[in-house]
C-alpha cells in the first residue's frame, strides 16, 4: 500500500511538470467536422459519463476490498450510486470538467498510469524495454512528422499519444529504479554500509507425491520454497476417481482437496486417490419360459462391470453368453455376478416344465338302447359309456352325427318301420377309434291285446296336465310324462357340458392374461417374445373355439325348452 501511494505521488508530480507543454494540444476547434475537446468538456452528457465512471470505480473498490461484498451485489450497488451521483452533480453544478480542467486531467492521467502499472508490473523486463523504445521513438521522431502543423494527425490524437508515451516512459523508469533499489538493498550487509554480497536466503524442499489416479497443483515433484513460506497445494482427481486424504510427513493430514503447508522445514506431501467403481448389474432370461417335459430352453445372460459370473446349478460361466438346457422339472436359474470391489449382483429366471401326459390307452365304448322293440314314432333312449376317449359321436338315422359327452343318454324316435341301427364312436387323443352298435326293431304298432296309436309330439303337447279330468287315458299321460323327463334329462346334460366348457375357458383366459403380462414385461426389458406370442395365439384360438361351442349349446338348450311338453 505504501509503495502504491509513493508511486501515485511521483506520477502526479511528473505529469504536472509536463502539463504546461501539453496545454498546447488542447484543441478549441474540431478536425474534419468532429467536435473539439473543448466541446466535449462542456457537454453535460460527457461530464455525466466521466463522473459515473469515477463514482462506479470508487464504490466498487470500497465494497469489494473494504466490506468484502460479493461481486454481483457490489456491481449492482455501484451502478445505482454512480447513476444517482453523476446525474445529481451535473444537475446541480453543470459541466464541471471545464471548471476543474487541470485537476480532472491529473486524475485521468493518474488513473491511466495506475491501470497500466497493475497490468504490466509483473511482466518481464523485455516488455518494459520495448515500451520505452516505442515511447521514445514517438516523442523524438514520429511526433514531429505526424502532428500539426506539418503532419496529418489532428491535435486531439497527438495529445492522447503524447500522454500515453509519457506514462509508459514513467512506468519503465519506475520499474528500472525499483529493480535497482531491490538489487542495492539485497547487497547491503547488516554490519556495514555499502553494497556487497549479502546472506543467501534459506530454502526448504517440498516433495509432492501421488497415490492413485490423480494429480496436484503444483504438480508432483520436489520444489524449493523460502523458509516459512505458505505453500497452497490442491488435489485434482482424475475421471472415475476421487480424492481421499493427504499424508504429510508420514501422517494423515485431513481430506480437504486444498491444503496449506508452512515451509518451516523440509516436507513430504502425498495425495491419496481411490477409484470410483461403477455399479455392477446382471440379467438372465429363458426363452421359452414354458416347455413340455423333454423339451429344451435357451438361457441368455449378460453382466456389466463384473469380473466373474456363475449360474446356480450350472457353475461358472462367461460374463455374457447363452446355453441350452433340458430341465426335467420346473427350475429357477440364478445368475450371480461379482467384481474385485466386492460388489454382487443377482438375477433369476424360472423355466416351467409341464409334465407329458401318458400315452392314451385304446378307447372302449358300450351302447344300449331301451326299449329295443318299439312302434314307429315311439321314443327310444340310447345310453352309452366310453373309456380312454376324448370325444364320442352318435350316428343316428340317415347317417346324422351328434357329438356328445363320453357318458350319457340320448332320446331318438325311429321314423320308419324296420331295423334301425344306431352306433356310438369313441375317439381318444391319438385318434384311435372304437365303435358300439345297437339295432332297434320298429313296427307299425306295439304288440298286445289292444293296439294303440302312437301319438305325435304335437298331439302330446296338446294333452292336459296329469290328473286333469278330461277323459285322457292314463297310458297317454304316462307317455307324455316319460317324454318330458327325457327332455329334462337331455337339458341337464347340456347344462353340465356348458358348465364344463365355461370352466375350461376360464383357465384359458387366465393363461391368456398371464402371457400378455409376460410379453409386456419381456418387451420392457428388450427381450425376445416369439415363443410367448405363439402360445398366446394358440390360446386365443382355443378361446374362440370354446365361445363357438357355448353359443351352439345355448341354441340347442333353447330348442329343447321350446319342444319339451309342458305340465
């Protein structure tokens, strides 16, 4: 601070000595139509701008250096105060540059000198020598050639160039004098006057080393520093690395990234870094995830940032790959991945194995007709029972075929006189068939003491209910009751078949929803879903077939209700 005050006083003194010669260049008339310096000095807006700059610089300096305000707050407050101060001064006093011309000129020159000094004070000596040479060339030679009355440059520009050249010379002289003063002061002995070789300054060695992936500022190595100098060292970790702690002279010394070392003796400083281990992951899938007993599936797995991998039940495997397996039963395969940092990642998949059904045995079926001798149009009940069969087909009059359950009964009315054959065919899953056959003898009228005319279905529907006193014969009433019971039994068979189909369809619907959920999950993980999609299409086809069967059953049941005789 003292050196700055002395420097400012010297500069003002030198400028005042040269001000008398510089006054000649203050122009009172413009050049090439431009305003003169006198016009600019008397302009209120120019005065306001200059005052704004000085107030802004002063307030900003005080806020930053004295009150330690942050940069943003200091700038905003400085702008507000500078605006108020500049406009207020111009409003109250008018253009003050014309009233205080010499003083303002001194202040401007001092500010220019101070800024140049702050900019170039740490520069090398060669820069000051070059600036001094340029300034001397301008003042001694170029100024006479280029400035009025013989030169082409206007007076205002010559004044500015003169001021800059003089300031640069002053700075160069001060720099050289300061260097000479330091050299002389270094050569003075404590015991006597006069220059001479003084005592050498003491130095200490700071050795900086690094462990791990990183560096320091200053960089690692051995360097000399003055005794008791405060050395600031900063740790800089590399990518995918972090700073852990310092070791100073063999002892741990904090974990802040910046450390200050006082060089009261030789020191050894070590910066310790450690790597950042990326997270480990594992993934395993089976395609297809549902198989029949004896079939195979493919396991596909991947790992990330792992050093070893194994699958339980298989053993060690590559970090990524695939393998075909033949599980005998439903199995869960677990992938375990590990790395050298001790991290573990696991993932698993389950393969569902459906047991194969035993080969179907040969189908068997029995068929009985009751009665076997009837009159034409009289109902006959066919009863059958099949074993090892998947479906049963009844073959009726004129080759008409009806698919029925593996066990049940069916009422027929032989339409013509003669031997009427009826057969039942049982078919198993392998397509093998077995057939049973009965023959019903149909006559014009039943044998007996009284030949009774067989009633048609429509005639029987017109009969009164049982017990009605309308002259209906008891035999006819019993026949209608038998017919009604046959229709009720047939209706119950249809109901049982419908219930069975509905239960089987519910199972298929659950399987459909499970497959759809599994396909959605596989697609989210980016896995193949071809096997699941094929199974889903098969299930959808079966559901559509069951819906058609239920629709047909509903139609048949409505027809039974329509034709059945009422009580």
